[in-house]
C-alpha cells in the first residue's frame, strides 16, 4: 500500500468518525451523479456509514434518463438511411424493438464516437450526419460546438437543477443532495442556492465523497439548508462562463421528458437553429415511430431512488450487462450496471 493510499484511508476514517459524532437522526441523502455512485459502491461507503444515514442513487446517468421515445426516434432516423453518430453507451440502449448497435450490425450508417472532432471527420464523407447529443451540462458544450460548425443534432441534453427540484417534490423524502462535480464545473454553485435543502458539491475520490457527506451531515446537525462547495479544486462559484455563453447561443431551455420522472419544465436543451434540429428536419420519420414501454423494467423507480437495482426482478437474471433490458444496465454510469459490477 503506497503513501497516498494510506493518507486517503486515514482521511476516510477521519471523516467517518466526524460523521458518527454528529446527532442527525434518521436521514436520507441522494447522490445524482453516476461517478459518485461508482465510488460509493466500489469502496463500500454505504456499508461503513451509521445505520441512521441512508445513501440512495438518483438520476445521475444522462443515458439512463433519456426518454424511451427519444431512443426510438433516433433509431428510426438511422433506419431511414440517415447517418447517425453518438457516444458509446448510447449504442446499446434498447429501443422498443432495436438499438443503434443493431442498426449498425444491419449495415446502417451508425458511428460510435468519443469526441466532437470525430463527428466533424465523419461529416466529410457523410455531410448529412446527425449527432445524437446525450448528456447533462457537462457534455452539452461539445454538442454546442458541433452546432456552431453546422452539424445537424438531435438534442437529448438535460439540465440537472430542474430535476433536483422535481425530486424534492417526488415520492421519496430527501434530506440532502450530493451534487455532481462535473456538472458543477460548468454551472457553478449559484443555481443550487434556490433549493431549501442541504447540499454538498462532491469530487471524485473516496476521500472527497466522504468529505462531502460529512459537510452534509454537519449542515443537517445544525439545521442548515444551503449548498457547500466541497470540491473547490474543481468548481468555482460562477462555474465556466465561457461554456455557459456557448450553451446560451445555440440552445434554449424547454420542457423535457425524463425516464421515470416524466416531463420536467425547462429541463431540456432545445436547438435555436431549426435547420440544424434533427427533430424538425426528420419530423416525418419521427411521426412513424412507435414506442412501447417495457412494463417489467423498473429503471424509472431506480432513477427516482424508490428502489435499489437488486429489488427489480430482472436484475442479474434476465437483465445483465451482456443482455440489458433497460438503460440503467447499459451505461457505466447507470445504477444497475454499477451495482452488478460490485455486488
């Protein structure tokens, strides 16, 4: 064990003892970032915390919260012969009767990419390429860059703060949020201040997550309902103003459907330029697409924190990473895939 690991273990133990010393009663904290879920399960953080402190996972996976209809629509566009590019995890998300990966296997022009520059390179051969933009505020600036370059986009981008508001009004009582670090590097701290609930912006190591949980517990013990930036090395109060300006130039906030959460007001990013909006450009194709929800899949309840992944009857049986029934088992940020990996 190297010195860094020893130091991290000491810090984790330090924060754990500080948490145990606080009088907070029975509390529920929700993390809304797949990266945090990964760390929490990998390091067994739920298991070492006091029994009165419950950690649950929320809609922290942008691939998972994409509506079934949007997945079916982009598959329909690809099946119609239009070349489509998107990020890797989206390829395997099951639609009603297919997936982008299946369309590609059927010799469709579907391209798995890892960067905006790859999309621009593909456009040289396929000028009518459509980019399926999925992600929170973190990846939206890269899609905005493609729109500035004249690439047609199907936007499935979501905004995190409106979803937090919807969760606070939902079925599960939430005493505090672990706010997403990557999203916060873009939007900063200010958008969270309107919520009357304890919040801590967390970084991406076991020590940073424990630091943030302690910050939350301290607020709960003092009856405070505000937001603490427990990731100052990555997040500034104002966020990234340049990225924010780029997003504002090409997108506007609109009502958007989230898997499990339904339609949330002003929670999606729609495209200002109608000539680059695939939803408008291929509206006739989209009108022919039929969506049927899989009633056995409980991804929606997992995303709202109502159940843990292993409470779904499909988990680890009919639904595995090799044969995913729902998107939460596809994405490496999905609660089901993470739970399967570590349990």
